[in-house]
C-alpha cells in the first residue's frame, strides 16, 4: 500500500503547531502527531496577541516542536513526502517564521514545499476524522474570519456570506476584555456562562432580518459595553452577560445558517439534508455545539464539528491540506511570499466596513 506523509506547520497567530499526517492509498487518514503550543504567558498581560512577540515566540520553539512531532510520529525525516506550512492569512511575522522554516526543511530533505491557506486548513479539518462527501456548507467561525463557504470539492470554494466587521472569535475576545475576564476570551466566556442566566440580558441581533448570510458583530460588542457602563462588574454580572451573549450568538448563527442553506441548495442543486461543517476556534465552544445540534432539525441540516483540538489552530489541518495538494502536484516554489490577506474564494471581495455604504 502506498503511504503519503506530510509535515504541517502552523504559525499564523498565537499557536505554534507541528503535525505529521499520513494518508494511505485506501483513503485512510491518520494523525501521527499534532503538537500545539499556545502563547498564553506571552500575551496575557496585553489582553490580546502582540504580533512581534508572537513571531519571536514561534521562532524560539518551532525547531523543538518539530523534533517532538517527528519523534511522536515514530518516523524519520526521510519518511516525509512534503513539508506544508500556513502561508496566510495571518500575522506576517509568524507566517514568515513558519514558511522559512518549512522551505528550509523542504530544500534540505529534497521534497516539495507546500504553501497552505489557513482557511483551507479549517475548511477541510473535518475530513481528518469524518467521511463527509462534497459538496458541504462550511460555517467558519475563527478569531480572524467568519464566513459561509460552499465547499464544492477540493480547491473549489464559493463564499456566500461573511462578516462586515468583527469576526465571531474577535467578538468573544473583545467582550471578554470588557468584562475583565482576560485572554483568550472565547474559552473564558464559555466557562463563565455555565454559571449565568442566558435570559437576563437582551442583545441586538444585527442583520438578522436582512435577506443574506452576512454577519455583523461589532454592534453586539457595543451593546455589551453599554450594559457594563456605570455597573459594578460582579461575578454574577459577568456570568449573566456571558450566558446571554452566547445565547444571542446561537440565535444569529442559526438564522443565518438557515439562509445560507437556501443559497447552498440553489448553488449545488441540492435537495437532500445539507451537511453543515462548523470549524474554527469558536466551534470548540460546547454550548454553541450543543445548541446548534439540538436545533438542526428546525432548519433541515446536519451539523458536523471537528473534535475540539482540531477546531482551534493546529498543524494537522495544514498537513492534511498539504496531502491533498501533494496528491495533485500542487506544490510551491521556494520564493512563495506569505500572504497576510488571502481569501479562500479567490473571487470573494473584501467586505469589512462595507455596511456603511451598503
Ligand atoms: O481558529 P482559531 O484558533 O484562530 C484563528 O484562525 O483565528 O480561533 C481563535 C478564536 C479566538 O477568538 C478564541 O477566543 C476563539 O477562537 N475560541 C473560542 C473558544 N475557543 C477558542 N470562542 C468561543 N468558545 C471557545 N471555547
Ligand atoms: Zn484558525
């Protein structure tokens, strides 16, 4: 049996991750190792990611993590068929660290270098663990992106909705900062919300009545800020705001998914139940996962989530996208430049800030 093994490197934000994934000719996919190191201590005093510090932290550990990933995979460097790295979108400093390291390895091992779009990594991450046929509808909810994309097949993606301002993870992080919960915001809000009353506060549902699959989260954050104004931020207050915030998010996601499903059906001439893959850091949220699953029948779809470790940034999804590219001879030259902005759908226009002129 033929086996392909690719090493994947992820350094686009505040997670340094290296993974080895293998695919055999019978289609079987196995994660041999997936080492992830966060940078909590580096950024926690700043309430968010400091790009320069992130890049330095990546460069300090990337070689060590790579050795651990190889050792844990129980392979030798010579067993690798290609080296893949996130080449965008993301913070430029981190992207340079990851791609330069990957290119150096590739040239030393005389194997192809593969530049992977981070969003493609998230989009395909579900396939590491589940067999889902194309086409499927992707709801990507991460720290930098929030969008609906029709995944027609590998390398054929059409965006059908996006955020006009903040990404959903960003809204979690900013709300957590307003509540003095700290960084990273998403998991802290989730934890706090388990002790709160989800019906205590009513937040706006931006763009909910508009006939599209677009999002806007900046108004939601402002509404949280207004609720906080002149209030004593007690533990109970934090928990009630967090729970109400999460409940609002589920309402927005469900309504917009309903619209996106109609567009998906038109685009793909689909008449069956739609597979909706929710990926990216926010998809790790247990409350959101559970709530969407409970409500899937209402909108005639089936939600799928990667396991939690594969929702947040990881090298395995980059290695896997690398395998799919390697199989199609889609490697890159060593002068490939990282792309801080790199849409998954090449024809999609940049929408942030468009709401004002819409
Ligand atoms: O996909 P990801 O790891 O990185 C990007 O590509 O952006 O997503 C990070 C985002 C952060 O905004 C983080 O707060 C959010 O995902 N996040 C969560 C949870 N875990 C991570 N948001 C809500 N609940 C969580 N449990
Ligand atoms: Zn990500």
